[in-house]
C-alpha cells in the first residue's frame, strides 16, 4: 500500500470514528416548558445514550445565575427550575438562557422569558 492510499484510509477511519462519536452522544430533544414562564419551568432533555451533562441558567450579561444539574444524565430526563439563583433568591423578570453542555464538547442554548 502506498503512502497516499494509507493516508486516505486513515482519514476515512478518523471521519467514521468522529461521526460515530457524535451520533452516540447527540442531543435529540431540548425543550423548555412553559416558555415564557411565571413561577417555574421544566427543562426536558433526550439523548441517544446516558451522557455527562451540565445545565446552567445565565442572564443577558452571560453570568451564570444557577447550575441546575451537573452529572450523568439518563437518555430521558427533566429538570425543574423555580426561577431562583444559586443562593435561593428569586430572580427578577427578564430574559434568561438555559445552556446544556455535554461531553465537554457540545453546547446547546435556548432563551426563556420570565413575564411576572
């Protein structure tokens, strides 16, 4: 096998491994309901397989208000947020972001509104 064929075979193998790793850890569902919210909301997640996850709430300035969960998440999971910060204080009306980070490589963010 010449060097060119070996290089092509290695690149194809790397692409196949990368696609498999991405599929094995993909986030299928990320929903926030109700959104907008008043007193509380539920965050629904669905993964292909159990995965290491961190879920945070951030304000418009990008400051982390609260970490909702950090650990291994099963394939289907839901998390409840009662619009409180890390110290248990009620957060004011406004725009917030729910960020789901998983496997230390991927991040998904959705906006949620607090009306009252």
